[in-house]
C-alpha cells in the first residue's frame, strides 16, 4: 500500500510529498509512560491537532481535560523530536522502555519501514504525534502530507484488527488507505500538472509465493512500474491455480513467477498467457520483453 501511494504521486509528478507513519501501539505506550493509560483517546484527539493549533494549544487542551502537570511534562519532549526517522525511533525505544505495548508498536513500525526501504521507497517518515482521529485503528497509521503545508492531508489510512466484528465477521484483520481526490485534484490544478489520460490496465501479474520471496517480488513490481508497465502482485500466497485463474479472468497478458531459486539468481520465469510459452529470463530484461 505504501508502494501504491508513492508510485501514484510520482506518476502524477507531485513532489514535496511525505507519507507520515506511526503506530497506535506507540500512542498507547505514550499514554502509559505519562501515567494516563486510560485516557488515550483524549490524548490522541489533542495531539492530532498539533499541526493546526500548535504545541501550546495542545497542552492547554490536555490541561483543560485534567491531565496532570507531571503527565504533560513527560509528554512535552515528544513535540520537538529532531533527526531522521531512525534517530527518532532510537529515542522512542528509550522513552517507551517500560511499556511492552509501546515497544511492540516500534517493532511493527520498523518492520514496515525496513521492507519499504528494501524496495527503494523514499517518502515514508516516522511522526510520533500522528494520531488519526478514528479509534478503530490498532496498528500502523499513516497520512500523506504536502510538505509546504499548502493544504491538509491528501491520503490516510491504517490497520484495524477488530473493525469487521460490527458486521458479524470476527478475527479478520485489514489495512486500508484512502486518497483525498478533491485535494489531489486541487493540488494538480494549482501546479498545472493534471494529466490528460491516466487510464491503464494491468499488463503483468507477479505470482505470490509467500514471505520468503516478498521483498524480491516487490522489487520486480517496482522495476516494471518504473518502466511504465502496469503491474500487480497477487495479494496472498494462494494456490497457483487460483492465481493463474485470476490473471486469465482479468486478461492479464503476462504472468511472472519468481521463487527463491530464481530470486537468488536475479531471474524470473515469464509466461505469455495467450500462447502458454514461458521462459527463464533476467529480471532486468523483463521490461523490454513485456513491452
């Protein structure tokens, strides 16, 4: 999903964009550390307004909700974190050292950020005060912001583990993102960048073999998309027959198979769905072969 965000905004030539990320477990840990673990909703509602009203007003709002002076003093250092994402997370590990759930949140966030880094994504940034107003999020939360502050967020989302229970569907986790279509349109208009034609159809499907090849498979996805080839990876490591049926049903002309052996050699198997022909090729040659 982070790759979708980054590639979408790059395809629209929208620079000066950052994908801010945090984790609700980190926020829960913060509430524990400042001694207000039962008031996380009050805390997150207030700090989520930081960009709009500033630090002093946030602290004033929390004080008005009877947060103790000691809790506000403990919270204060988080409003001025400096350094890159890695340096800030190092600080947070110390800050949350007595909160098991807070440290779990950092672990989850680092997993996401490291995977994004491995596949060459550049826009992801940790922001400790990113809270999001919706309390059904349980893990990662993210928001896409324009760095010059010319408008509000142009995308947002997060992970939710229990939301489907209200529809009678238990034990189903999910992650969702949204695009702020109106604001993106306004930004494109403001910068005179609105594309005349953005219609595309998928030309290649990467078969999903599971976590062992996920990083390598995502690099192939990125390589093809960078070369203007609409590509998707099947969302789960379902049976091969099901994945092939999906490609056939969507009339996707090429399927790419890259298991652990192929990945270690920098190769992949390219299958032409119309002719049934398949051959082992170098990953670097895929764009020219698919065109």
